[in-house]
C-alpha cells in the first residue's frame, strides 16, 4: 500500500455521476502506475454522485473523497488538498483521455516543470471527440486571447489533462469553483513565474451516453469573462487611456473653433462627443487601478512592484488635489457661462461660443469629481488590504 510519504503521483479525477466510464478510467490509471513502477494513487473527487460511481471507483482500486461544494473547480480544489502525491495529474473521468499513457507528463514533472499541460491539437483529436465549434473557434480564440493577455506560451488553454507540482499549485491559492478553474490555474501559474510546458496528448470521443456537463456558449463566455477580469490593463486601462487621450486632443482642438477636413466639418456635436470620451476614458483608467488593487489584495493576481510604485504615487491626497483643481476649473467655466447669460438678460446666446465654453468646463468638472471619488474608493481598498 502506498503511504503519503512514499507517494510520488496522484492521478486525480473529478466525478459527478460518471458510472458509465469511471471504472475504465480508474483501471487505466492503475495500469499505468503498475506498468511503469510509479509509486502513486488514483483519487476520485466526488461531487455528489447518485449513480453509484463511488463504489465502482473503490472496487477498481481508487480512493474516493467527497467534495460537498458543487462545481468543477471545487471538486479539483478539494482533490488537490486531499492528494497524497508530490505530483498530480488531473483529467476528466469520461474516458476521453488515456490514463494509461501519462509517462510524458511524469518525465516533465520529474525534470522540474511545475505545470505540464496536454496539447490536444499537437497530439491528435479523434473524429467526433471535439465539436467543430470548440475545435475551430472556441478553443483557438480563447487560447489566443489568453496568450495575448498573459504572455502564456501554451497553445491549448482548456485541455483537461494536465500535471503539476502539488505544492506549487497549492501556493497559487486557486479560488474559482466552476469551469473557470482551468483558466485560473494557467493564468496564475504564468503570472507567478512557474515553470510551464506542454506535451502532445490525444483526445478520444466521450464514452458516456448522456450529454457532457460542459455548455458551449455559457462556459465559453465564463472563461472569456474570467480572462478579461484578470487583466485590468487590457479590459480597462489601455482602452480607457486611448479613449481619454483621443477625446482630449479633439476637445482642445474644437474648443478653438470648428475644423474642416475635406468636405466634412467637425463642430459642436463632435466637441460634445469628445467630452464624453474623456469622461469615460478617465473612468476606465480609474477602474483599472481599482480592479488591479482589488485582485492583488485578494490574491487573484500576484503582487507587482511596478503597480505598487504607481499606486503609491497616485495617493489619495494627490488624486484629491488634481481632482479639486479640475473641479474648480470646471465650476469657474460654468460660472462664466452663467454670468454671460445674465449679461444677455437670460435670453438667447450664440450656441457655438457657449458650447465651446460649457463642454470643456463640464468635462473638467466631471473628471475632477471622478478622480475624487476614485481616490476615496482606492483608500477604502487599501484599508481592506491592510
């Protein structure tokens, strides 16, 4: 019997009513351990099966742990905590992955890699194993987005067969309980500088007669949403900065007078839209700072020296001063407009000249108040972190 101190490898499978395929998966995993002389165990993280999966797994030679918290990620987090092995190889229990052929993962783990991902596109996808929507659109798009946002070297973000060092992954403090767990592991491993690699693996058709738990559009959107939320720079900062700078340039240019390019005249309407662009852009940049601070404080993202330096410069007092100056400037501009209107007997005024005063003034007022509110919210997050 393998003891916790001598166990090198845990082969971990999440399970929710997998009676049709679980037994064959466990037997293949046990066969791999015996054939290659690997000291290990097969561990089933059961998420509340009602079809007798637990007894089938034990009969086939697996250890079963009950995970009461529902969800794919919750089952795996519980399984990782219960695992005895120094290394863990996780895979779905639907017989789509070959648990008798795991030596490439073990060799990479023994060589010092901390996360070894399977690559189904490099290893081969059997006919009927992956829907065309997933194969040609969903997986390539989500993987491409992940590679851009997080500079990950991996080319198959959503392969369910992956091996890792138990201690290294536990140190990442993975949190998500749903399907986003697969993306969270890769993102955090990459951002925390873990030694990551991939090996070719094959994907076979699902051996179950019932539909899979995965829902294409729902779970695809959840993965995309999660990737974006863990990248405040791309979600908020870069779009907001471009929008604010572009709006500011146009605002300053049109505050002097209309601009004619070819047969097109840009005037008051464009001036108003430029003011809106500045306000929305500044708000997005502020949200980027707040989101980054929140993610770091809650260990969703690793600490960043560069962000820490930026956050220290953007202190509550500094933002309040900048916001106060802009607010006062905006109020002065609006006051001048009101005085001009009073001098005209509160009658009709020249729309063009008044809008060139009111739009920049209103924009400055809004941005100033935004900065003040953002400053205090940033301070609240700082208190929560300490």
